C-alpha cells in the first residue's frame, strides 16, 4: 500500500489536522499540516478548529493538547512516552518534596516549575502548588519571573535544564539526593534527564574542534552543563533551527540534539555531535503506517482507545492552570 497517497486522501476527506514535532521521522514530518517544537505545537493546536487532531509526538504533548482543547479529539498514532517524562510521577514528586522539607525548606517557600516533558498528573500537582509549566524555549523567562516570588524553585524533571538555566541567570542550583546543600540553592532540581541528550559529551566537542578548526558547536539545554559550557550556542529546538539556518553556508556547525531534526536543517557543513545516530526512540516509533491506521479508524468510526488521549477532569483542571500560567508569562 502507498501510505503517503492514502494519508493525503484521508486527510482531504476528514475534519482532521495532522501535527508533527520536529523530531519525527522525515516521511511523517513531511505530511504534517502543523510542525513545530513543543511550545509552538501547543499554541497552534489551540488555534485550529478541526474536530480531530492526529498528533505525532510523545505522550506529554498529546496530553497537553487535550488539556488545552478538551472538546477536540486528540489521537496519537503511537502514545509513546518520553523517557524523561517517565522518570517522574506524583509519588516521586512527593518523595522529593519530603526531602526538601527535611532540609528545613517549607512548602510555602517553594515554587515548583515543571518542564512540559512531564505527565498531566505531575503538571496538575505543580498547578495545585501555585507552580507553572515551561518549555526549553521559554524556561529562561518563566524561571526569572518565578524568582520574583522570592521563593526557591523546585525544577522537575530535567536536572540539566534546571542547572543550565541557573548558570545563565547567575544562580545556584542543587540536585535532590546528590548530597548537595539544598538550602544554598536558588533552583533545586529533580534528578531526571533525557536519554538522548545525555549521549553528547565534551570529548566529541574536542574531536570536532580539532578536526575542523573554526567549527561552531550548538546544543540543546537538555545536554549536561559540562557540554553546554563548552558550546558556542545553547538553544531550544526552534532556537537551534533559527541559529543554524542563519549561519553562512560555508560555516561548519556540529549540533547536539535529535538526529532527524538536525539531518533536515542544512545540506552541507552540518554535523551531529555523536559517532552514533541520536534519534529519540519514542518519537521514532510513529511510522506512516501508524498514521494511516489512525486516520482510517476515524473514517470507519472505529477509533481505538489505545490511540485516544483522555485526561480526567480533576487533572485537566489543575494541569490547565499550570499551563495557562506559562502562556500568561
Ligand atoms: P522542545 O520543547 O524544544 O520541542 O523539546 C522537546 C523535547 O522533548 C526535547 O528533547
Ligand atoms: Fe523525551 Fe529526550 Fe525524546 Fe525529548 S528527546 S522526547 S526529552 S526522550
């Protein structure tokens, strides 16, 4: 079967919008009506008025879309869970909070911020505590604003993002459970990480700098602080795209982020900061066949519960508050 042709046909017949994150496989990405980073996708899905949203990304993105658009039907060809989002649930959140309390810091002196790469339940817990969601493209702004409260930030789940933004704001950070003094820190980080961005290391930066003198190094803030410190540019997915596309054609650049995205940026002089192919395994799960099957299920009125995102009312209420605080800032 020619999945591409069938998908285009079904898309023209149905009241559906096809959404894809930049990390999706090329063949899926090419067919999407809406493409973007996690923040852009969250905003653009609000703006569209289709009944069905077929979302090619990872679970937390589909959940956020549902929370912000409760009347739309959000379907995911694969409900694949981001490895980082899977590192925290409400139980781990409470456990960490307890450790922070044991260090003498009271809940009323803490403002939680959750990276959008977290489950709806974690976002809801953060919302209940007066906290807010952020993405890598607005984390700087959100953290800066949150600090005006005079409280310590409890940043979940990405340790690296918390540490990197603390550095860029000249603030102190500490990680729960690693023995560092939480009282000294402005930003207390949960000890989660991205299994893809964790692969990039400073030895590969040294290798590329030696091999191609003058090469620029651009990385995502989910990389380890040691890697970010050695880079010429640290930016979110959309910031990296802009930075790389605006470079002179003969400027070499090596990039520390997901492979599919980097691979389609520029024809020449663009390298990946790894000797392997750092694809996000969960983003990569979605294939054209899965997209076709999902569209076909809409047409046949046989949508599988395995593909549809549903979030309970109480979770929607509190997670939406945390997401809306982000949009307000
Ligand atoms: P963006 O918010 O930049 O789209 O990143 C999402 C993500 O999962 C990065 O690994
Ligand atoms: Fe999650 Fe990392 Fe994949 Fe992004 S690249 S979706 S943080 S596992």
